[in-house]
């Protein structure tokens, strides 16, 4: 539903995503990119998606942060966009791609996604001179279709998603079956090897126990230390005369 124009929109700030935002961004994405809603588009949303794009395309990962002093839990980050720029080798054309875009459900129609998208396009033009901006969504995702249309992305081309369960796939089924067989054989071999090792270890420790119970204990008694003579009983030796002096005396 469109907001009443007299209603004042809340304020937020668009900035680059930081490491401390990753958790909230992931959680917000989970709320929005539900596989059961748009299975073809949203099945690959996971924490790696956020961290990978943050590492590879940090400058195209933006968040909208609420300007409220004490925002409700989970409403600090109220929207985000993750994008990338694709350049074709041999072509001067590069295009910006909006991979993930969403706003918090309590912040719908506040202009969050709009500002995120505007900033993203601006940065992409500045950084890489993009000439095309691209986005995709499920045709049934009415909000998103309207949103992108409003942003001028009106050149629509239907895209066909094709999938197949490999167990029922006449072309690839054999590869899957073969892989599973090999894998289960390898697993069985590894199990056998492990069992062998355990038995060997047990046998060795039993042999060790047996050997130690048969061992004759040989106690080597240390010989008692000689007592030091008391100083008082020892005779003091006369100090030897130096050799030269001795020779002189003989003469
Ligand atoms: C689509 C989505 C990103 C829009 O976010 P938003 O912050 O509400 O969008 P904005 O407030 O910037 O709206 C901009 C325009 O988009 C259109 N729009 C947004 N929400 C709409 C809705 N519920 N119904 C009809 N039009 C809508 C309107 O044209 C709107 O302009 P207006 O409010 O002046 O009429 C948001 O609904 C969302 O997160 N959806 C789930 C995730 C998703 O589908 N992402 C897109 C594909 S990755």
C-alpha cells in the first residue's frame, strides 16, 4: 500500500558494508530471500554469499543504517544491496549487476531500496564506467518488478530456469550412480582398514601387558657413597716447590 504523503519518512544513512554488519545483513537476507517464496532465485542465499561478496566486491556492498538512536532489535540495518561489475574480455562494455537487494519489512516504501540502488549505480559508474545495469527477479515478485521498473529497468527479457533431479535424469543418472558406488566402496575399504588398525592396536597392547607381567624385576642397588673425611683428620700436604727452584737446589 502506498504511504500517505503527509506521513514523514524515517531517516537512514547509506554507507559501505562493514565487517560488523555481516551478521545482521545475513539475518535480514534470510527473512527476505526465502526459498519457498522464489525457489529459483533465492535458494543460494547463505552466509558464504555475504562474506564472499564482501571480500570480492566490498565497494558494491552497501547497507542502509537507521538513524534512530536506539533502534529496535534487528532494525539497525534496515536494508542492503550486494552487487558486482561484470566486464567481458574483448569488450569495452561492462555492466553492473544487482545481485541481492532488500529492505526490512518494517521499513517498506520508505525509500530504502531506492537510495541503496541509486548509490550503487553511482559508485559503479564512477569506479568502472558501467553502461548497463542489470537485475533479475522472479516474475511473480510483484514488489521487486515494480521497484526495478520504477528505477528504469524496463528492458525485460524472460529467462528460463531449467533444473533436474539427477536421480531421475536420463542423461546424468549413471554418473551419479557410479560416483555413489565408488564412494561407498571407498568408504567400505576405509572402514575395513580402520577395523584392522584397531585390532592390531589391541593385539599389541595385550602383548605388551603380557610381557610386563612376565618381567623379572631387577633392582640395582646403588653402592653407598664414600663418606668424606673430615677436614680435621686430613694431613696437609706440603706445597710442591716450583720445578726451577728444585733444579737449583740439586746443584
Ligand atoms: C522490492 C524491495 C527491495 C523494495 O524495497 P523498498 O525499500 O520498500 O522500496 P522503496 O521504498 O525504495 O520503493 C521504491 C518504489 O518501488 C515500488 N514498490 C516498492 N514496494 C512496493 C510495493 N509493496 N507495492 C508496489 N510497489 C512497490 C514503488 O514504485 C516504490 O515507489 P513509491 O513508494 O514512490 O510508490 C523490498 O520490497 C524487498 O526487500 N523485497 C524482498 C526482496 C526482493 O524481492 N528483492 C529484489 C530482488 S533481489
